[in-house]
C-alpha cells in the first residue's frame, strides 16, 4: 500500500502536512508549509493524500500545475460510511463527522454551488470551512475504525479508494473540458431550428410546427406545455395520460407528426440551444462540472450543462483539436456482465467470459437464438419490467441461470422488506423512506416527469408488482447491479487515469459506461489499448477471480458523432 500523508489548510492561510501511520494517526512531525506545492515535494510521488474534500482542494492544486496520484476524500468516505451504517441523509461534511464524534450539535451541510456559469461568483458562494489538521486526523482515524467494522472491510476500503479516485478524475475533466466547436454548433442549430427572431421568441422552425399543431386541433395550442396538449386531445375526443412519444405514436390524429417533431426540436432548443452554448462553451471547451456519486447508485451527474444527455445531432460539435483524435469507448453489455460477476452464476459467468456479443450467446441458452428475446429477458430481470412474454422469458432465464435471477430476486425482496441493500463493494441503498429516491428510477424515458409511466401488466415476482412496498424492491433489484457497475466503472477510470499519466492524452468525458479520451493522433491506438486493459483490470480488482470479461467497443474519430 502506498504511503499516506494528510494535507490541510491552516487558519493563517498556510498549509500543514504530516505522514500517517496505518491506523490513521500521525507518524511524524507536522510540517508548516507555505503552499501545497511544498507538501507534494516533501512526499513520495505515489503518496495517497488524505484531505477534507477533493472539490475544495484539488482544483487549487491543478491551477498551480500540480497533480496527485491518489487521495482519500474525508467527505466522500463519510457519505459512504453513513450509508453503510443505515444513516443516509445525515450531514456528510468533515465538520459534521467531527461533531458526531464528540457528541456535539451536528451542523447542516452547506448548500451546493451554483450550477450555471456566471449566475453567482464563486467568491460569494458557501464553502466548507477548512477543518484543522488535528481534527481532520481525528475524523480520519475514526473512519478507519468504521471501515474495519463494515460487513466486508476490504471491499469497503476499496470502494472509498475508488470513489476518491473518481473525485480526482472529475476535477481533471472539469479543468480540461470536452473539445467543442461553437461555430459548428451554431450552424447545426440554424439548420435544425431555423433563424432566431428578434425579441427572444421561438426560432422559425419551432414557430412553424406550433402553427401546424394548432391548425390540426383547430385552436391555438402551445405544444411545449403538456397540459395544453392533453386538453387539446381531450377536446378532440382522445384521452391520453401524458405526451410521451410512445403514447403519442399510438394515436391517429393529424397533430401527432408535427407535435413529435416539435418536441424533439424544442428539447434541443431548450437543453442545447444558443443560450446553452453561450453559458457553457468557452475557449473551445465544454466544462459541465462532473459530480461523482451524484446518485444513490453511484452513477455520476453533472452540475448543470446536460453533459450526460448530448443529442446525437449535437455531437457533431464535439471535434478534436487539429492533429488530435477522440477515442470513444463503450463498455459492452456492462450490467449483465456485472450480474454474472456478483451472482457467481457459473452458466452466466461462462457466457460473459466469451469473446462474443453477450445477448447472442444467451439467446442460444433457451431462446431459440432470438437475441431480442434474450435481451428483454435479461433486462427484465435486472430492471423489474415484464410485459407480454416477459414472464415466460424470465422463466427461461431462471432455468438457465438460476443463481443470477435469484440474486436480483433476493435484492428485490430485501428492498420490499425495508432492509439495507448493498452493491458488491458496499455502497448502500438508503432504507425505505417515501419510495424510490428521486432521479433514480431507470425505467422508460421521462419526457414529462409529472406524468408517471403506466405500470406493466405483471404477475407478482419480487420487485416487479406495483404498490408502495414493491417500488423500493423494484429499485433495489436494479440497484445491486447498476450500483456494482458504477463501482467497477470507478476502478476502470482510476486504472485508465494512471495509464494515461505518461502521455499527453486526457480524459474529457465519462457517463455510466462510456468514456472519451482526447489525445494526439499518434497516441490513439495506445489509448485504446489502455482502455481495454483498464476494463479487464477493474473487473479483477472489483469482483475478484471470475471468468467474466468487460470488453469495450472503441472508435478513434475526429468527431464524436462519427463514433456510433
């Protein structure tokens, strides 16, 4: 294990650093320093730095041209430990951890920083108060004890290390930014939406489509307002529950075609239009502000900017610098492979260890070679969705891979009963308290959040049926797979980051199962190899000795839209 040093900002504006023993206590004298550069120079290159919060500390180091190899984020650890202990929702700041340790009043966490660039200067936004080094060491030592008390201490230590590594990756990506051609983006918007009118009204094409929708209904309708559209259909004798695409497509009415086109273009206009471009793209880079572990499952989110929902047509604006390339890599069927690894189902592990499409391989195991049916069965097991032939497909999957289906069934049952449910490394789903966590439902696309999707026609299977007790079971069924996949992804990023360190290449984008590296053209193949190797290594480190492979489909392109 690499050596550890603690680094903290002193009350006088200086810095303090100290080497640490294995139990988290000081292993030498405290060094007063003028700045972090002096601290980094005093410690070995592979030191794991223990500090209060990466978002507070690491961007300042990067601004001085400094980079660290590893870190331990006190506040990340506190969040994970609180969840593991069934105390999700309690304040996770270092100050809160110290207060709990001393049985003192626990301060609330500071509110998040503003999401949109330029809305408020960071100089005036709330920030964490730096914890003195002595207090930081006290919290760190207690966290080491709590890690040791976890259900699987080794896995919990690994999860904290992986999540801390994610904070370094996020800070570096926030600084480097995704290459973005503003001129190309503007051309795309004009081609799709037409010219903008003076006064800030809707662009020409949206205005035309709105007129077509209104003409089809014989009355003025605002197609951007779901309630207005629902009333218009009702007046025409058609009852709909929402304005989601899949529901509208079932209708026979002249308003449907222009309405669907309007919805598609309106989303581009509001989410990635001219205002977005002005707010988020500067000096040829898009910097959305990545937030590692921003969801209960551990998936990342962004602090505004919609980086994780870039429409394919807008990806035309993501263009590598001259002489550089984008290496775009997608993990192949990641979640079913994770299910194989965590369930230890021999049959599914064997299938997931082959060099072929996973669903095609499964289709030969009781689905008559029908890849689509095999895929529906696997996703139905993971996401708790069955309809039509879903239960029959699930039964076939259960016969072929009984341990895999039993694994998610048990997670669903535990969720329904209000028990804690954990990923492979120990990330914990909060106890039942008002249903599925907001933003965590991974069902049908939520075009109109106020309108719930209709429940599938199902028989009772743990985590499938409707009702308050079942909603959490359906979520925890998926949580053990999706959350474990997020754990794997963190370790993949950490391994890839280390492999790229000697190169000019830089990580510039990550979402769930996709990563983009921006690199000189001559480094592209080396980067592609590094991504594949990182995926395999992460599988071994996360899940231990299994035959499961985690391959990537990679593309070396000049423009992101050409990758797939």
